[in-house]
């Protein structure tokens, strides 16, 4: 619900623009999310911190984590100071990449909390405190750069783009860390991919046509004007332009130009 709620609330509370295509994009995002949830893979059973620790130590996930950290540091140290104020993807990519660590930490801490109430010595396990530190650091970084993007860019654009990037990273992390997609059927894989593509389409509609004044009331006029609108010339120096194929090349009026 983050995509439609943020777009609708920013329209009513912050006075930001949400046209008909933006509302359609919100609906498509909601439909795509529902399809993804219906076809989502079942969670692999990980019940103890030792099992979680073995998952985190696998070479594939370690290489993936190193790549994410390298990308994150490159974005924070090089791209963010130079292009963060003008490119909406910089800050949101940082938030999304860090989100992979926050999701993994929440998963591990959930297992630790269950073990704590079951009487297991989870507080003596070093992984518990590593996950706590990782979660605090990742959430702090996400909040910092998400607030920076909200200060600069339109709220109705920030949350949809952030949702797509964050979901992509989370899906990739689940594939590598928990291998949740191994047991999925072909139908579920197609459904999940189609749901995600529907979300991307909704976000595109919300972003690409945000400046157009389109509503149910003026939709016929917009379509009619779009079909009948002649090609216009923006060159202010052209005084006369006649396009008539019945006039011979030598009889066509001349075009007078003013050079300043």
C-alpha cells in the first residue's frame, strides 16, 4: 500500500499533483503487488540462529554482500555528492541496496526472538548482536537518504521508485540467501514476474505523465486536441510559412528571416 497511499496522501496533504494516469498507476501497482503476494514463494524453514549463520556464510551470499557494499560506498562517496541533488535514483538506490541488509537482519532477529521466548540462549549467540548492529546501521542510513530524497523530489515519485528498487533487491536477496525460488512452479514464477512488471508499469505511468493535466472531465478534450493539433513551429524568427503543394517551387512565397 505504500505506492498508492504515499501518492494519494501527498496529493491531498502536500498539494502535489496526481492526475488520472497517476491514479491508474497507483491501481496497477496495487494489482501487481497482489499478484506477487499470491504467487510468492514459500519461506524456507530456518528455525535457529545456527542455521541462519550457515546461510550467511555461504560463498554466494558473501560475494553478493560484498558487491552490494561496494556499490553502496561508491554511491555514497562519489555519486551522491555530485548528482544526488539532481538525480532521484542516487539516494533511492542507496536506500534499496542497504535494504538488503535490513531485511536479512529482520529475518535473523525474528528467529532470535522466537528462540528467546522458547528458552534458547540467543543473547549469548554473537550473531544476535551482529544482526542488531547491522539493522540499526542500515535503517539509519535508509532513513537519512530517504529523507534527503523527500526534501528534494516529489513524494508521489519517491515512494513508487523506491518501492520498485527495494522490491528488486529483496527478491534478489531471497533468491541468493534463502533459495526460496527453487521449489516454485512455472505458474508461480510467471505470476510473480508478471506482477512485478505490472508494478513497474504503474510506476512508469505515475512518473512519466505527472505533469500532464488529465482527468475524467477533460479526457475527451485532451484526446481530441491531441489528434487535431497541427505541428507547430517554435522558431520565433519565422514570419511566414506556407505549405501548399499546388504552388510550384518558383511561385511559393519566400520566407523572411530576422537575424538579431
